[in-house]
């Protein structure tokens, strides 16, 4: 009888621990989400997509990379979604077909 009581007490204790840990984790997640939502709502984000900056072209590096002069500093720009060969294969192709 005493052994059976000990097993039940152990099971109930483990169940209580799991429930308490699970509930406290959910509260901290909810608090974190609320803080993030508040910070995003109150931040002064603006759309910079319409702003343009005048730059000077310096050189092409390869088919999808160019270098521009921005505020006196060289900036390397890589174009997205352009698939071009790079390295020695591209140099050989350019020598054969373009020269």
C-alpha cells in the first residue's frame, strides 16, 4: 500500500511540474510577443523605396556585380536574380566571343 501511494504521489508531482512549467513558458512567450508588437507599432519606420541617391559608376566586376562611387566611397553592388557565369569560364567565353 505504501509503495502504491509513493508511485501515485510521484506521478502527481511530475504532472504538476509539467503543467506549471508549460504554463509559465506560455506566459513569457505571450509577454515577448506583446512587447515586440508594441515596439513595431510605435517605431518610426518609413518607406525609403522612393528615395534616390545620385551615384557615379566606377566599373563592372563581372556580369552581376558593379562598383559605384557613393559619397566618396566605393560600394560594390551585386544584382539579384541575374545568373551569369563567373571566374575563368566567363573570362574564356568573353575572349572567344566578344574580342
